[in-house]
C-alpha cells in the first residue's frame, strides 16, 4: 500500500464519518497499518 492508497482510504473514511458511521479496517498488514497511522493522521490534520 502506498500513500495514494492511504489518501483514498482517508477520503472514504471521511465520507462515512460525516454520516456518523465508524470505519474499521480489516486485513491490513503491519506495514500498511503503520503507513495509515502516519499518513492518515497527517491528511486528517490538514483537512484533506
């Protein structure tokens, strides 16, 4: 998984959260989870 995939997941997650739907990721490997935590947190902080 790369940073563009993380960005896509963040967009999807944001749309669900707007409807108060909790998002849970299943099946990500450890490296993908780390990348999601690192990059996903940055894109939420910047409002993207």
